[in-house]
């Protein structure tokens, strides 16, 4: 059986150029970045071949010959959230610990590229693994696994000092394939949450509302009512909450205000007795 074809001079120069472009100034000293179609030899064995996705290759970073990081890329069929979760679950079973990072409020309308993401830490906090998956425009998912054997303890110390945020009741909503989404802010707290966005598309409001409604139903929201015409679609919802005794209601709006653009809004409000209304919310753009 023949081995791989020898590298041509052009291929060698292109690989060298790619390595230079992937290298950035490092305060800890000069580092190199090399592209490879295989796994770096120093990678922990439990990170190798832990997914049925197709392995495309990796970027390997070294300083003074020592591995300081590696990023592996896979692609294949699957939902990004499920792909990232499955890979992380395998590592948890092999002794890695999943880390919940303090994050600003999320939920609501999201770019398709900003989906499933997980941080894991090795025993003794000696290394980190960042797992991120995103939709591919041609269908399926792309999985990126970044290994950091250097900054585990520093990152964990920063997380422990981090600010804690109130958890949003809004689920993540991603647009239909091929639709460009411009999120305009997600925020809230104290009883009210809201996310707004613009979608660059000619899809009718009734179809766009139905697309997002399926994602709300998958998140446990219960549809109450709604209606639609050529320029406007809306629906009202009962929102699951913890504890269940807290009653939340939501509304989804899709407005065709201008040709080629759709205005999107998702809101949720805690319904409380008149004498026990929630405090006004604070809104933050992301």
C-alpha cells in the first residue's frame, strides 16, 4: 500500500504561510502554529476519535517545542447543540469536569454560528477543553475542540471571581438556513425578558413565525393563541419556569415593515399579583 504523496514546494510554502497567519504576538514568548491532517502526538488520548464526525485536521501551537494548544475541526450530520453535548458527555465520563461559566443573559435570537459551546477542565485543573459546534451553511454541523494545557488554573480562578447573572427564561432561537440575522439585544431580569432582531429575508411573517414557534415548543413553551397576515404575525405562549408556581407568559412578534427585512421580537413576563409586581428590568445589548 502506497503512502501519502510527497509535499510539493508550493504546498510547503502555503502551509508555512498559513502557520504564520495563525500565529499572534504572545506575551509569554514566541510561538508557532502548524497545520496538520492528524492529531498532535502530545494530545491526551481521550480527546482523540471521540466522535463519529469526519476529522478534518488541526492547528497545533507550540512554544520552545512544547505544546501550548491545539484546535481540532470535525464536520458531519447533526444538530450543533447535540454534537457539542455528546462530545462533552464522553469526556465527562472519562474524568473531565464540565464548567458552568458566568455569562451575561443569553437566549432569544441568535446567529447560527453561535450555537452549542461547553468548557471542561481536567483533574487538578491542569488543562482545559473548549467544545464549540455551529451550523454549516450546506447543512450539518461543524465541531471545534480546543485543547489548552497551560491556562487551566488561571481560567478557573477568573471564573470563581466572575459575576453571577440571573438566568434568562428565553430559549435560544436560530434563523432558517440562509437567513442573515442581526440580533439587536437581549436582556432583562426581575420579571421581564426580551430579545429583538432583524432578519434579512423575504420569507412571509407567517412562515417565519412558524419556524421560531417550533423551537419554542421544543423548549417547552405552550402556544395559547396567535394570528397572521401578509405583514404581521404574532403568537402568545405559556412559559415553563422554575419553580413551577411562577407563572410566565410570552409573546412572539414578526413584522414585515420594509421589503427584504423582518422585525423580530420575543418577550416573556412574570405574572404576579397586583401587590407583588416584579421590579423593572434592566436591558443590555449583546
